[in-house]
């Protein structure tokens, strides 16, 4: 359990949120032209990183807005939070 | 030939205060080269090595384990064994394992304490009733024992369950697989380790894999904390860390690693002589031979390798346990822990070749791998030895995520994720 700093509501317990998995997976621009292999990559294959992961969260029991989080998955320490559409931090 | 464990050996060693038992397995340094290396010394990995040596005559092999054998998810699960899965492919896979369990102690000359005390799955709403009835029929068509019980029959089979219609999620019925049950999880790892070691398998502990060396499209060996080990075949059975190993070889897998929690209570006298699982309210409980209640909680919904889960997940499970078993209301919990489980999108495992020659993965068991340990090892050994899957694990290939031929077992997996 950890605290997430919602960019709209401030610090709340993680149990108020729902994780949305890996962030920045871009939906294919022309789905009809994708091969089965490319579909599998888009739909199922994940980095599943042990370390710094960029991921999506939604504040389900709060503002119900989606946003992005940078978290170290080896110890659950959150490094940064940023809104949808903003550029991910590079430091 | 190693000394056989028997009543005679027990008496003989009693005379020397049990101080002279021979080591169950050696502690060797790695050789320069092996015919195959298994990455991961849990139950599945050790079983794989055991069957590679026993059935496929591959004796020059090693198991490398970053910690100690059986110290990962093998020692963290709730030890439930059953085979009541919905689809034909899963029924074949899990019942193959269950059949091996039935003779495993004799085969290994090691008491894995397999106890066929039955597993009951409860229904709490009309959809549960329909799903469980459907699964009962599917199981019976596949030759797996299953019966559907109404509320009175559930109460008769496990009298401490609160079957009052007034609780928040009343018990409307359940299924029972009598051949199902539990086993001693450490013993499974130790028994397979002892058996594999006896046939010449090197079990190398405290040896972490740091890299996979490739030559084009085939593997050449592994970099470890104990140096480079040359091999043409690598079988990865790393559970929650499968993606970490896959990334070393430049592969991505359809997995997400999440914490799954369990907890045990203080030991008490025998109170529940079966395993009861409840998917809808997420509570499952059995009693260990030491008398502790063994309670399984759910997974957290975020990726984490931290081996600790959220408190609210445990709280939710205990709320459900108390509603279903009011008699446990004053029990104290002794220990709580988390393990990292590798979850596949279809809640079915992967026992498969990969696009890299000589690299094999056995992963994606998610929240329910323990029950399959012997079958998983047997089929993975077959896949590695022949470079082809056995017909029982053919459906569990990596390519199913490309073809779309998924084996959706979210209903039978019984742990919400």
C-alpha cells in the first residue's frame, strides 16, 4: 500500500485508485493494416518492468480522472505524477 | 544409490539422535557446460529437471536458483491442488498433474503429504450457480470428478459455513471435487531436488542469472553471478520474474507480475477438514496439518515486484471470511506475506518454445501454479527434450496470443485478477 498524489485531488491512499497498466502504448493508427503479430504486440505483450515503470492510474473513488505515474516496481516508490497528454519526465 | 527413506531408516537414525542423515542434495559449483540449464529452483523447475533426467535421459543438466530452492512462490502458496478447470485443454493439463500427485510420494520416496480432502467452490449469486453447474458438466465430460451441491449439501459437507440467507452474499450452492486437496509445498521442492540430484542433476543455489548470451537466433549460455555457463538449451521457470529473464534475451511476454497475498492464523484444533474457495467474495481457507488456518487473499491490480501486497486486499478477504465463518471471529493471524505471480491475459499458463532456438519458457501460472507442479515439470521436460510440445501442453504455446486461440480460465482460476 502506498500514497498516490492525484494531480487533481492531492494525496490519497492507493486503494482509492485503479491501476491501468503500462502507459504510452499507442493505439494503432490504421488497425486494418496490422498483421496478427503486430496485434499481439499491441494487445498482449508488455514490458512488465522490474524497476522504473511508466503507468496509468485512474482515481476511481475520487475525481475519476486518468493520469500517469512513474513508479519503481521493485519497491513501489513513486517518482513522478503527470497528467494525460503531458510529456513524461525525462530525468 | 542413495539410502531409501523408510521406517527402518527412521529407527536407525533415531539411535544417533537424527544427526547423521545424509544430505538430500549436493551443493555443487557450476560446470563450464551443460546440455540444458533450468533457470529457477522452485517446484516447477526442479520437477522439470527431474523428468528431463528420468524420462529423457538428460543427466548433464543444472538448475540455477538465485536464492534457495523452494524459497519463492513454492513456499508462499496456499498448497491447494485441484483440476476442475473448464476447457478441454486445461482439464487435460491439470488432471495430468493431479494423476501424478496421486503417486508422487511413492515415486519420489519422499512424503509430500498429499491429502485428498476435497475442494469446494461456492456460488454466491445466480451467475455463479450457472457457471459452476456448467463447469461441473464440462469436468465430468472430461472424466474429472465433480458434483454440484445445493446449500444444504454444502452445509452438510462443511458445517461451519454460515448458510443463512440473510448474509450479504448468501451461499446458493457449490461444487465439490473430492480428488482435490492439499500437499506440503516445501516437501514437493525437496523431494524433486533429492530425486534429480540422485540422477546427477546439479542444483546450484545462490546463483542469479544476469544475462542470456545469444548467437543470432539461438542461445549459447547464461551469465550468472557464478560465471558464464555454456548451454544450448535454457528452460526458464522463473514465475514472477519471467519477464525480467525474457527481457535479457530481448523478448517480451504477455505477462504482468503482481503481488498475491496469503496469511495463516494461530494453530487451533481441527475445525475445517476440506478446502473451501469462494471466487465471488474472494475468500478461501483450509487448515494446515499444524492447525493453522491457511487463507488466500487476492492480487493487487498494479505491477509490482515488492513481495508485499496492500492491506486493503487482506482486509477484504478477512471481511468475507468472517461473514462466511463467524466462528473464526476471534482468531488471531500469525503471519502474512506476498509472492509475485506472473499473470497471463487468459489466466492460463505458457509452456512453450520461443522465437529463439533453445530458449523455452514455462510461466504465466499466475495465482494457481502449485497444483500443476508435477504435470508442468513433466510436460516442460518433454518440450525441452524434443523441441516440440507434448499434446497436453500444445494449446499452451506463446503463439496463442497471435492466433487468438486463448484458453480463458478466469472463471476456474478462482482468484480474482
